[in-house]
């Protein structure tokens, strides 16, 4: 008893010190001006399987698997061992003038999983640099091919592609650009393919026609000779897990092919098992993109690594061009990092040896049990695919003060979930989930029970505070 109390006091002291130091020295992603440089977030001390332990000693289900990345779960000894062994064998080599065995072996394995002729990989440090690489490659290729005006990039409202300048310019979530500059003159944004928000009375099939026709009209207006690439997450992740209407991706892909526009599938979230396959483009949606960007789950988050799968056809076109001296002046110190690639190889073993099959086997239960929450009045829709899902609250339909409610409702649910043992990712009026793929059926049931109680508590709270009238 006394030992437990001492442990609790020790934890509290350590947590207090961590908060104080963070507030003085640490800057974390996406801060607001009002808190920048003075902010502390929940401290996470350790992880094991689908759980993390926070600085208050609470054991929480890691609902978002970090940031959609800890696919194989926390504390996997075989991944930690490989990391250590590779660091001891070769911790780094320059990709400028040398190469290492793990990156070559990984490229061969990834080419075996990628659709069509996506046989080549350029490695990066994460997702933003993967997207940036794909875009810079498109620009380079069009310069070499004598099409210097074919550079516009088409992205979508609701999409998220990164935080470097050009990748961030593609982002289309509300508030992404309110206070940030961007290369807006190089980007055209299409409507978000969110069936839940389609115009009243429009069928899903008609909505799909509308979206494809919109892209056709954009090509017509801007001119195919000015559009270099279309980029799309097969399922929009940070925009609220938006699964496009049936047939949308193949039809968008066909329009790209007809107009010599490169189709970049941003699979930073959807690859490496999240939808039950190494890559989702072909296996889930039946499309063969020209490039696929990936990151996150490639190492299950144990080491920062990303990359772009690139079509052999594009390289052949360059090799046949009249500019054999043209240089793709693009590279990162940590491209093809031996440790990242070694970890990714082991992670791929884990996926192939059963985790992909497990993810496919449990995803039906995951989706169905979460959908039972749709009987709660605050819940507008539960949607998702594979092991990614979103609960969208629609308090704004009956609220007198929609904005306040919209902004806080996800956070309120998250707060209750944390008290009960679950981390979720609050996104304005949504809660997003993408647990480690190792999650079991009873653990899914735990998650859903915690969510139910947390949403009920949030509903009661909103009514009590006069923010919501309930239904
Ligand atoms: C679809 C998608 N693309 C790109 C990125 C950027 O990746 P990173 O944060 O590793 O740079 C993200 C990050 O969440 C993402 O979800």
C-alpha cells in the first residue's frame, strides 16, 4: 500500500517536472499563438501492445495508434532488436554516394506488394517529405519531357498531405490555411468526396457523378496541358475518415490516365495493414496509381521513414528523353536510412506472417460494433473502413451556439474516454480511431463500451450547461 502511494507520488512529481520543462522549452505540432512556447500535453511514459501508460499512471487503449502509425503495437521486442542490431552493424551511410543492403532488400519486397509497375522506391523521412518528393518528381519529369507548364496539382477539400510548404499547400481541411501561407497558385482543390455531407436528396451514385464531372470540368477549364498531378488519400484520414463513394477512385484514376495527369495515391495512412493489405490502392480500390506515398505504418512508428513508390514507365520515359544530363536535384540526408529500412523489413515480416490476415478478420467486428453508437442522439454518423473509423457528432443541428459546441465536443468526449481508459483523437466535432492492428475482439468491445459511456456523459454535460437541448 505504502509502496503504491510512493510510486504515485513519484509519478506525480516526475509529471510535474516534465510539464514545467515542456512549458519552457518544447514546441509541439499545431500550437495556437496563445499557447505557443508555453504548452504541455498529456505525458506518455510507456507502451505495451495496444496500451500506453500516461504520466498519471493510467493505462489507456491507444485508440489512434499514436498518429495512425503503431500498426504492430507497442513494445515489440523483434522490432526493438532489429533496431539495435542494425545500429550496431551500420548506423548510417550516405545515400549520395553509397547504398546499404536493408534499403535494397526493402525496395524489392515493396515492389512485390505494390500494384502495376510501381517497382521503384525513393525513401524519405516521413509522409510530408514523401509527398514533397512525389510532387518534385512530377515537376522534374515534366521539365525533362518538355512540358514545363504542366505543373498544377489537383487535391481535395478535407485532404491532408503534410506540413512542408508544397505538401501543406494541398491540404484542404477547415482552418488549415487560415494563418499559413501556401503555394495556392499551384493548386486546384476539388470538393470533398464525403457522402455524409452530400447535398440533400442526392443519391450516392449521383454524388459520385457530380464529383467526377467536377474534375472533368476543372481539366477542361485549366487545360490538361497545365495539370501535372492529382493527389488523393484513398480514404481521407485526418479529414475525418472519409470513404469516397463506390467507383469514385477508379473513375478519377481513368480521367487522370486520359489526360496524362499523374495519379498520386497518398497511402501514408492506408498502407501497411490499416485496410488489411500492404497497399490499399489496388487490393481495396482496384486502382493502379502512378505513384504511392507511404510512411507511418511502414515501421509501425518505431523509426521515422517514408517513401514514394514510382512507376517504371515514368523512369523509362526519362531515360528515353533528350536530356540525359538533367538532374533530379532532390535528396535527404536520411533517404534509405539503414535502421529505418531494417525495421521496415521486420515489420513487413510481422504483417505478412499474420497481422494483415488478423486485421482483415477483425475489421468487420470493429466497424459493426462502433456503428452501434449511432443510436446516441449526439452521434450523426459512424463511418470507416478496415481499422480506421470516425464518430461524427452533429450537435450543431440543434444547438443555439454551434461553433462552441463543434469545437469542444470531440475534446470533451476524449476527456471522458481518458478517464475511462481510452485515448481517442479529437478532431473538432469528430473522434477518430485507428488502433494497433493487434487489437483483439474483446479489446474492441472495451473500446466501444468506453466510447458509449463517454458520449453519454458528454451529452448530459452539454444539456446541463445549456449548450444542447438533446433530442
Ligand atoms: C495522408 C497523409 N499524408 C501525409 C502526412 C504527413 O506525414 P508526416 O507527418 O509523416 O510528415 C500525413 C500525416 O498525418 C497523412 O495523414
